[in-house]
C-alpha cells in the first residue's frame, strides 16, 4: 500500500468520525468540544451540501482496494513459493534418475564382463545367464543382445538367437552389423535360404563401408556348414 493510499484512507476515516460526532451530538471529551466548536462555525448550508453517503462509499472503496492489494500480494508470494518448490522437486527427481541410471549401468557392465569371461572358456550357458542379468539392468544394449545371440548360436539354439537379433534390429539399432550377420547365420543353419539372403543383403546395405568384412564372414559361414 502506497503512502498516498494510507493518507487518503486516514483522512476519510477522520472525516467520517467527525461527521458522526457532530450529527450525534456526542461529546464530553476535549476532542468532542473541539468538534462542537468547529461545528458552530459551519453554516447550515455546509451540512446540507455535505454528501455523507459519498464519504462512506469512498471509505468502503479504499478499504476494498487495500484488502485487494494485500490479497494480491499474498497470492504472488504463494505462487512464487509454489514455483520454487516445483523446480526444486524437478531437480531432485532428475538427480535421482541420473544416479539410478549410473548404478544400473555399473551393474550391467559387471554382468557383461563376467559373461565375456564365461564365453572365452566356452561356458555358453553361464555367459547367457550373465548377459541376461545385464539386460535386466539396461534393456537397450545392442552389444549385450548380440553377445547373447552368439551364445545361442554356439548352443545351436537358432530360434532363440533370431529373437535377440530381431529385437536389436527392430528396437535398438536397425543397422547393427553383428545383428544382421548373426541373423544370417541362424537362418543358414535352419536352412532358411531366402531369409539368409535377405539378411546378407541388409547387412551390406546398412554397412557399405564393411563389405570386405561381410564377405569374409559369409565365406566362413558357408565353409563351416
């Protein structure tokens, strides 16, 4: 509330009180005597022309204005606090999600490393177990899916290998070279020649810089059949 508003309000309150005292002939104290003396100096025309209702209305208007400003100020403070609380909560949630993801990635890396060690000693079932645990932590790892698919191929579980390869190509990375080549391998072992040829063609289309490697891989597949 500005100083002018306070001054106007105080002036109207005082005026209204003086009018009430004059009209009601209140008195006895020093202030009433002063008001009575002042009223004696007022002409009848002054009282006749004085618009009491207007004075009362103006006081009410000023009171309403003051209350509204206080309410607006309170609302602004509440909104500011709500916005600050919201942003703080968003920041906390983001930090918690980042920390949780880091923990999942750490656990997944441990399981993937153990799976690789098991694969090197031809313990394919154990490797699959570790890769599966890694995927429980991070579900969009093309590397882990491809590693597990290769284990299934080693175990001659070609249908299951195809499922991992197709998941990578459909959900994670449609150009994954390993996924296309392992898919081609599984189809070849299942004697699904049409799907085998399609997989080889897709491997070449999505990886034009790896044509020499692809040809070498396909040659080894056909030699070992």
